[in-house]
C-alpha cells in the first residue's frame, strides 16, 4: 500500500479547496496520482517522460551549411569623415 501524503498549500483544480489534495506514487504504472479528499477529483502525472531527443536550438544546431553561411558583422561609423 503506497503512502499517501497531503501537499501543503495545494489547491484542488476542480473545487478550489486548499490543503485537501494528497499524492502518492504508483510504482506499477510509474506515475504520481493526486486526489482531492474534499470532492474526489483525481489526476495522474507521468514520472518518466518518453525518450525524446533534445530540442534543436541555435546553440546545439550542428549543420555545416549553416556554419558556412555565418559571417562576422562589420560596424561602420555613421558620423562620416572627420575634418581637422
């Protein structure tokens, strides 16, 4: 039998009761279950996410074509030539 613990400060999503939500881990299904003792509302949270690859961003993007297209920026002085 899993140990069910109340979550301090948690508010039920259905009835809005505070400090009435308890949670426990379901080892068989590898999920966390929550239940409101006031209204009986229940929900499930997955503990393990499916194997997902890392999101592609400009930091971890590795494409040689992209690297060749990158050129340094040259800053020009917009004030014009200075006369002495």
